[in-house]
C-alpha cells in the first residue's frame, strides 16, 4: 500500500517521461515556444479589445494587425538589407587595401606574427566552411522543416490567444485539490513575471537598436543602422552586444580611416548606451517585472548556456524566472517548518 501524501511511483515515472520527451523534442517544439513569446506580447492587447469585440474577433484583429506590421517591416527592411549587403561586398576590395596598408608595415617589423597570420589564412578551407554551413541548415529536409515551423507559428499563436485562458483550468484540474491554491499562486507569479520580462525585453531591444544606431551614425561609423539593428537583436542575450556589435563597429571605423581618438569615441558611446541599458532600461522595464538580481541573470546565462548552448542563452532568463518562483515557495516552506523555529 502506498504511503499517503506521496506521489505514486507510476505517476512520477510518467512525469519524468514527459520531461524527457520535452527535452528530446525541444527542436520540434521551437514553434510553440516562439508562439508563446508572441502570445505574451500580444495578449494584453487581445484582452483590451475583447471587452468590446469579443475574444474571437479581437484575436483576428490583433493577428491581422500584427501580420500586416511584420509584412510592412519586411517590405522596408529586406530591400534595405539587400542594399547594405551590396554596399558591403562592393567595399571589400577597398577595405582590404586599407587593411593591408595599415598592417603590412607592422607585420614587416614583426615577422613572427606575419608567419602566424599567413599560416592561419592558409589553413582556412572555403570548401569546409561551405560544408559546415550546409550541415547547419540540415540540407533540403532541414529547410523544409524550418519553413514548416515558420508557417505553424501564426496558427499556434492564433489558438494560444483564442483558447489559452482555457488551458489553465484544464491543467489545474490535473493537480490534487489540496495543492491547487499553491499552484494557483505559483502560476500567477510566473505568468506575471514572464509577461513583464518578455514585453520589457522587446522594448529594451528596440530602444537599444535605435540608440546604438544613432550613436554610430553621429560618429560616422559605416553601416551604423545595420550595426544598431544587430545590437538590438542580440540584446535578447544579455551582454552579447559587446561581442556582436562593438568589434565590427571598431573594425569598420578603423578601416574607414578612424584613428585612436575616433575609435575611443565609438567605444565610449557604445559603452555609454549599454550602461544606460544596464542602469535604467533593464532595471525599470525588465528587472522590476522579473525580480531577478544581475548576479542571478549572470548565473542563469552561465549555467543554461553551458547546458543547452545558444537556446540556453536565449531562454536563460525566462527559465531563471520560473526557478526563482519555485525556490521562493521552497524557502517559504523551509521558514514555516517547525525545525526552522526551534530554539537551540
């Protein structure tokens, strides 16, 4: 006979198998995760319109406006990105000459470094690079599956916005009645913090893209708006713009004739914008909602990035939010336990 209050072994095994299935199917579930993020972004607008239009029509209206906005942005961005790419390709010979003019005198004075550079360039095999890119894309089947996933996102998003509130009572009914009040409290905390984090992070990314692009443009850095877009998008992974946007900006400014003072101004402007993000935008727009300390964010990035790679870096903070809510409940039980209050 099973002890009361304990989860039966067969139920625990089913739960463990479910978690293992989620891990094994993580790539297939990527469209669902993306749709959930978009549902958090669009959900408040649906709730607002549902009071007047009803939920089905509000979902249709919000999705129609969202798709139209994305299509309009793509119509503007794609030709612009294509033009930026053409300019970049056309500028490569001029930048190569500039790089050679700047580096050759130094390399001639340092033959050991010149030999290392030549050996490194000779070891680069374009065929291997092309094979690696093909392997990353997964060939024809991978492209088909990625396209299918992209098509599925709007459909999944529609059902999440339309029927999402109905999923919660269904899941709640699976929990034992004695645990439902606690689960309600935990689910509410996770929902509020995740929603605040996702909406705040989207706003911070947009603000970083505009501010970094303006800073680079004022300083005359080539492709300033493209670099700003890269900085804004990569800001989804905290601290990554220091690796994805700053080095290319310094290199482009250097090849465009920038000297020490100009390069220092580019770096200082970039760091100033990042500090504004760290001291104001993220604490006010994101930190208050997620209630995560910067050290907790760094720990989450390190741990989940080590375990799950790029996906771990992207989902590190949302997962940290969930774990912190669970930890707060465990700490509350710990403090309420008679052992905690016993006198020595």
